[in-house]
C-alpha cells in the first residue's frame, strides 16, 4: 500500500514529511502526560505527594498540553491543506490522463467505473491522506514508544504484551482480506448501478415511449438490492475478526495485571514498576483500539489506490513529436487494418489517398467502417496494422492533441457543454473575439434563434443542450467548426438532424466552410456527396468501389444500385387507408 501511495503521489508526497514529523513529535509529548501520571501515583503510594510537587506536575502537564495543541494544530492543518492540494492536482492529472487515452479505454470500461474512479476513489484517497494518515502515524509512534518503555520497566511483562500484539496482527490481516474481497464486489456493483442510473436518466424519453421505465427501474432496484446484500454480508463476515481484535486488545490490561501480580508476589517486580506497567498497558490497549478504527480507512485507501494505479498504468497513445507543425494536409491510408478487439476486425487493408483541399465521401451500410476511418484520421484510435499519414507524416509519430489542432469535426451526435451558448461556440477557438463568434453563428444560420433565447448568447444551456432542438444543437456545432477553421474537416451526417428548409442554408454554410480544406464526408443521402472529388464505397470493412460520382455511375456497381434505390424511394407515396 505504501508503494502505491508513493507511486500515486510521486515527489509531491515529500510535502507530507514535515506534518508527519510533527505528528510524531505530538506523540512524544503525549508520553510525557503518562509519565507525569506515573510519578503522581508513585508519590501518592509513598505518601510523598506534596503541594509543591503537585504544582510542578500541573505546570509540566499544562506546558505539555499547550505544546501539543500547537503541534497538533499545525500538523493536522498542514496534512489537510497539503493533502487536499495534492489530491486536487491528482484529479486534474487523472482527467488529463483520461484525455490522452484512446477511445478503446472508454469502450472497455463502464461510465460508472470511470466516474467512480474520478470521484469516489479520489475522495477516499483524499480522506485518508488528510484525516486518517495523521491519526495512524501518531498512533503507531505512541504505541512504539509505549512498548519500548515497557521493556525498560520489565522485559518479562513486555514480552507478554508482544504475545498479545502477535495474536492481534493476523486477526487484523484476516479482517483486511475480508474487507478487500467484499469491498471489491461492492465497488463493482456500485459502478454498475451508476451506469444504470445514467442510462435511466439519459434514456428516459425512449423508455417512456416504449413503456420500458418499469423494466429499467427494476434493473436499478435489483442492483441496489445486490449492493445491500453484499454490504450486510460484509458486515456479518467482518464482525468476527473485528470483535476478536477488540477482545484481544482489551485483554492486554487483565493479562498484565495477572502476570504482574504473579511476579510481584514472587518478589521479581517492585510495586511502582507494576503500577507503571498497568498505566502503559492501559494506554497501549487504547492505542490498539484507536488504530483499528483508523485502519478501516486505510483498507478503503488500498481499494481506491488500486483503481487509481490501474487508471494511471493504462498507457496513452505513444508519440515522438510533442509540438506538431503541419504545412500540408493531404491524407493517405496505406494497407490499414483495425479492430476494436482481437476477436472483431472492422477495417481490412484500407488504402486511399485524399489530396489536400479535396473532398472525400465515405458511404456504405451501417458497420462498414465509415466512422472508424474518421476516428483514425483524428487519431482517436491507432490502426492495428498499416500506416496513416497527414501531410506525408505518420500520425503515430505525432502528439494526438497536436493533430486535433488541425482538425474540425461535426458529428451527428454532438456534445454541448453545460455552459453558455457563447462559450459552446467559443470552444472551437478559445482566443476568438466576440465579433468572430457572432460571425460564425451567422454563417451557421444559428444567430437568429440564439437572439430569441432568454439571454441571447449568454443563455446557459442544460446538460447536453437538451433545451435545444436537434437542428439547433447541430447548427451550434457547425458554428463551432466554422470558428475553428481547421484545414481538415470531418463531417459525419452533419445535416441529419435538420429539416429541409434549414438543410439548404446549412449546406451553403458548409460549402463555405469546406472551401480549400481537406474534407471527409460521411453521408447516407447520396445526393449530398455527388460533387465530391472521390467517393469511397465501403462494405464489411473493405473498399468495394472508389471514384467520382460519374465514374461510379458508369461502372454500374454497388454505388449505382444505391443511387437507383434512393431515386426510387423519392417516388414512394404513402396511400391513405
């Protein structure tokens, strides 16, 4: 566990050295109080407790308490502040680390697991660093000093105490193993429950329309019931080691009294030594019980730290060039294969060349690999085999963030931030001026409806932009791309959510946006891509046909059949009953 903590905190962990040292010093001053108590009892038994000695003992206790208060306050404050700062930095580091990972990591892990790691696990880690760690350090140091002190009084009784500690240690370890086992089960169920809750909330419209709310609510309630059962089972199972540990810790004083009385009657220990031993044993017993309470938090830390370590150990996409500088924006695929998992291949031997400033249309049935090609260009994924180049340079050699600086995307399902309309458009270019943002909105034909919102551009959107229509969200996403004005443009069904009236206006905006750029268009409506410089027809992850609209129509292959089918569909008439 210490290894994981050191790994997660890195050099930042050195900031905790000073507050931990202060906590250790506080433990030393705590021993002084026990020593004064011992002297008071001895002098009382010897009838030598005078007013002067009481005054001295009181003064020493008062000074010790004041020093302890100062030390403890500063140690606890430093642990809290520095621990919170380090964990705050860890949150940002982890979020940034997530950002550097391929989309495969997010597909392989549920939203509940990712959210739990970023929130619950980090919160548990922070709680241990800021609260449990000071208490554990102080308890361990005090227990060590007390145990060492008992050896100076009588080594036989000290060994008896060690026997109790030896018995307590495996019981504590037993309880720890049970907590880890059931804690891991509970975490897995909690992650599943979070995913189901998010799915339930986001899919409410679909569930209601298909009368599925009760079935999905049942899934959520069933998961909550499983969590309850696991929690109860964990409490029942861990009750035995917890009770046994508490009994053993509390048995320390009776053991010392029995063994000490035997030695006293045998004349091998003095009365003052027996009294001192009883006081120290009482302190050690209390410290052992206190340690068990703090140790429970350390168990949570281990489970949280393992998840955090696993997240950090996931390697981001590798690259050699940090600062990407591209001057040409042609794109080539050279014998590219890709699979999301080892069992399922998505692309097979894909090769094509998109000239700089040209438009390439990707068409084909669902699952043919169109969106995958767009994701590979943006380096959201890396090809399993083959080579993808932008400007003649392999994308695997370049920082993914640097590549995205040159790419704009407009997808069918666009994400809008829970922020103002202004900031949602500004996300395309953070340093853009207000006039540029308004100009981009006008070009995307969304200025008029924005001005009708309650606060215009400063209207705060709900999560995902759910207060807007699908077409309005799409136009804001297009405005964002217009503002970014990147030399490579990826359009994935970018007009799918628009009505016929708005589609013509948006296509005009897209024509201006596409001018002079290397464009990849994914579309199902073939009339929108007839002017493309090349059309690539995909089927089952392979290139079936490639050419201009005229060339493909002349071949009368799959593309020709698709066009004919869509032409026939235009003539369909829905007859009344």
